[in-house]
C-alpha cells in the first residue's frame, strides 16, 4: 500500500479489487462521502494498484518504481486535477507553467502535493481556488489522447470534483464529452464531498462508492496508539465528528480551543462584563482569521453542554466526553437544579447560525451569554408575540 495511516474501508476496497481482478472496473468512478473519510487516499491507492509492477493480493506493493512515483505524484500516467486559482497567464510556452500561472502558485501546489504523499487525509486545497479550470480539462483531453509509453493505465484523479461546475458547468461539459468516448485503458476517479453539486449526466456515467465518516471510537483508538492520553483523545475524536483531516488539525489546536471554551463557560456563569468582552473578542478574531476554528470552538462548547445535559438526566459519568471535568460537571449540575441544558444547547447552535449569517458579533455573543445564564438559572422568559401588541 502507499499509505501506512489510511484507515481502509474494507468493504469498498475489496469490491474495487474484485472488479479490477475480474476486468470489470468502470472507466469512471465517483468516490463520495463526508470530508476526511479517506476517499482521496483510496483513490491514490487504486491508481497505485492499477499500475503497480508487483501488486500484492491486498493492494499496491508500495515499493516498486511505479508506486514510488505515485507517492510523489510524479507518475507520467497518473494525473491529478484539483481546483486552481484564476490569474494572469505566465509568460511561458510550457503547458504546466500556463496552467499554474505563477511560480508562487506552482510552489504552493508542490508543497501541498508533497504533504498529500505522506498523509492521505492532508487537505489539497489551494488558496483562492474555487474552480476546476477549463484548461485543466483541456489538458486531460490532450493527455488521454496520447497512449501510455509503458502500456500502463492512464489515470485521472479529479479531487473536489464538484468544482467542475463552479461558477459555470463549462469544465463539466468538456469532461462529459471525454467520459462519453473514453480512450482505452483510461480511468477517471472523481472524488467529492458534495456529489449533489455534480451534473446528473456525469453521475449517470460513474460507478459510485460511498465512504462514510470514520467512527469516533476508531479515531480515539488511533490517537491513543499514537501516544495521546485517553481523555484528550476522546475529546478530539468527538469534536472531529469522524473527519480525519480535522482530527490532525485538532491534535495541533486542541489546547488553544479548550482554553477558549473555558473562557466561554466562565462568562456563562459570571456577571463580570470583562469576561463577556473576552468572549466577544475571541469570536470576532476567529471569525476573521479562521472560521473553521470558530466552528470547532462552538462544537466544543456544545459537547461540554451535552455532557451537562447527559449528567443531569442520568447522574452517570460513563459516557461523558470531558472525563477530566467530571467533578466540575457534577458540581455545576448540583448547583443548578432548574437548568434547562437542552435549551442551552439550542442557544449555542442558533448563535453559530447567526454568526454564519454575518450577525453583529458583540450583539450575538452578548445575547448568547444572557440567554445561557437565564437557561442555567431556570429563568425562562416568554418570547414577545407581535400579535398581542396589535390591540
Ligand atoms: Zn508497486
């Protein structure tokens, strides 16, 4: 195999291998499923297996010259297509230079690809790139028309395939023409977390494989194996929601996110405006610098409240995520017997929605903290009803 860290979806992988061995693999495949479920890694493994000089029963050998080239994305017959930024043409006759348009873009691409060769869950996302360029599809057409020098499979890996249709379906239509008359010994592996955004006409040409999210218990086990303590591994596995790409990011960020979460929880139990201001500041900064991190923070707050809700209703700590906070959780629950923790959870989710819709952060966060305090103290207010005001 190419990747030592890929969590193999055995059902999909065995079916794919059986199709290859029987000579029944479709020339167009669509691997779809949530982010971080390993679709891209499986696509690379399939490309490697098809062209491996010395394939094993369970996959590519990982050591032959072909496998080595695939690992560095330098195989002459395996082509990677991803969204690239638009920009002015680079003054060059080389088609690759023309496609990448600047040395800076090319360097960014090479560094991402390098990482992807090591980690099947690394994100292959270029900055300012939201579309698969029509030039990339023209290159596919040109490459597909040439026969392989070594009689190998020609393979086109198209990642973020939904971006073929953004902003117009021009690239998708161009690809469709190639899919309709596929050259011999050529395979297109499209990969997407948003298959609903791909044209029906492309869907109907593809054999589809669904890759579900990785279960949080598997992620937790992997993290513990890598040397992380059980409690931190459990928290990260839950926040990641089965997304392995997010999981590796969380391993780096979790201390920072947890600290911010505790500041939020402090503010929810405090009447000191300084604590509230800190929360407003945290959210305003994250909204600008890293919306993904902001989402992780809210998920973390939601998980902690879920623990409070769980403990309040069961008086049991078996399924608590924040196992290092059990003492604190039981104290909070005892001190606030009238709290409506479900209502708190709803308020956190609603706030996240308001922020996504560009709500004014100081107002949205102040409202959240006030609402949380009321729900925690069991002081529910009646919402205003406009109809009652008409008389
Ligand atoms: Zn090999």
